[in-house]
């Protein structure tokens, strides 16, 4: 056990911390975190649709859902290069990077050209007939948005120090910036056009990315994958590394599952067999993480009422209010992280509880899996359930 703890402390944890501090990883993580208000807003619109199940006169809130959560990938395609260039120290290029990322993403979701009768040339304009039909704009395009954002950021970053003009040029700096940004932006636009246009390669990048990541999405929805991902999250968290470090991987999976489930509900085909379990609502709001990841509320209650140590009692008093609202960083960092006696039960919870939930929602459908988006993870249990 001593050798294992030494490996965790001196080898595994430092490497994970280096990954979390990496500019490219941090840029993706920051971008996902910055879209949370829109995801919360989409959750509210989803909840507002519930009364329509019982009252025919209740208004339709799906439009608000589509114009917030339904555009989440478009926003991420802008934010990923924006934040990455900020992390790389190229603050002056971050706006151009964000715009380039959005352009490349829009190319990649294969926009349809709609005839425009008002123009003399009749060439047509880029458009979409119904935003609810564009899977790439919503959660289904998050992996694509991250990839196109990374590509745009890499190209802008490569040319960040390039200039057509010498340093002693008399041309004003802002004019130089205009011309210098044209080259990387042109490469991105031209590359996206050649790759996706029917006149050239006609490559469906959106479908290719969906096909590439579909095994991962499917893996997260089966019993082994659902359990493994949550177990890994608990292991990393017990090492003092926030569970948010997993968000670039888990958030696209969970939000895609929520979007799929919402569509199943709309189509009337939502059953225990078809509903995807690995969604944010299932994990953080329905059954699993009561008091925070690894279900630490009981530990806080035990520290508060049963601990003989004055320090643990004081920690229990400090942690009880956050724990009720599913915030457990004070508890985890205060007594679990790097404490083998408490790390082990956290790992056991990370394995047993997901397995238990999967069996009694999918194998034996005793309890229903949430079918609407619900990102308000700070809602106390069992109200959220």
C-alpha cells in the first residue's frame, strides 16, 4: 500500500496536474465552463416544458431551449481558440481566433444554400430552415467544435508573430494588425471551403467526427463505461485534483446524451432501453452524487454528529451547508485527499454507486432515467430528483 500511495503522490498526481495546467487543455476546459450559464438556461427552459405534459394550454418553451443550449457547439467553437490564444499570450489575436474557429465550425456542419430570389445574381445565401434540425449546432457537435477550435487556434498561434511589415514601418499598428491577420484567417477559410465544399473534396467533417467519437459515446452509455468513467473521476478527485479536469471528455458525452433524451421525449420514443443514462442530470441531480462527487454528504453528517475529533467536528460544521447544495470541495480537500483511510471508500463509492444506479434504471427499470436537460446541480437532493 505504501508503494502504491508513493506512486500516486510522486508520479501520477504531478502528471495529472501538468495536464490540467497545459495551455491547450486549460483552454478547452475554460471554454466549456464559460458556456455553463447557457446550459443552465437551457435547463430552465426544459423544466418549463414539463407542465405542457399535463396542460394543453401551457406555452412552448422549446424555442428558448434551441437558442441557448441548442447553439452550445457554435459558442464553444468561438471560445476554444479565444481562450487558447489567451493562454498562449497572444491576447491581440484572440478575437480573430474565435471568429476563425466559428467560421471553420460553420463550414464543417455542412450548411445548406437556400435560393435567394431578391438578389440579381441568384447565387443563394447560407441558411437553415429550422434550428431544431441542426444537430451539429447543439450538444451533438461539441467534439467537432473543440476540434475546429483547436485547428483555428493552432493556425493563428503559428502566425501570431508573423508580419508583412518591418518593425520600423510607418504604418500604424492597428492597420498592420489588419493585414497580418488576413493570412491565417485566409488559410482557415480557404481550407474549410476546399475540405467541405461540394465543388472540391465534399468531405463531411461533422459526420466523420461523429463516427470517430461514437464508440466513446456508446462506451459511456453501457454499464462498464458508465461505471468506469465515474470511478476514474472519484480516483482523480481523491488525489486533490478537481473532477472538472475530466470535463473536456465528460461534458460533450453528458450534454449529447441530454440532447438525445430530449429528442426521444419529443418523438414519444423514450423508454428505459433507449434513454441514455450517462447524462449530467442522472449523475448530479437524480440518484448518484448526493452532496457532491462520490456521495460525500453522509460523511459530512457523520463528522458533524459522530466524530470524536474536535477538528473533524469543526470541519463537519463548515462543510454541512455546501454539502446540502452538492458542493464538496471543502470536505474532499479537508479530509479525503491523500488520506488512504478515506480515499478507499471514495473509490468504492465511485464503483458501487454507478453500478447500482445502472442496474436499477436500465437492467431492472425500477427508477426512471431523467429525460430532460437539468444542469442545476446545486439543487439539494431529493428536490432535484
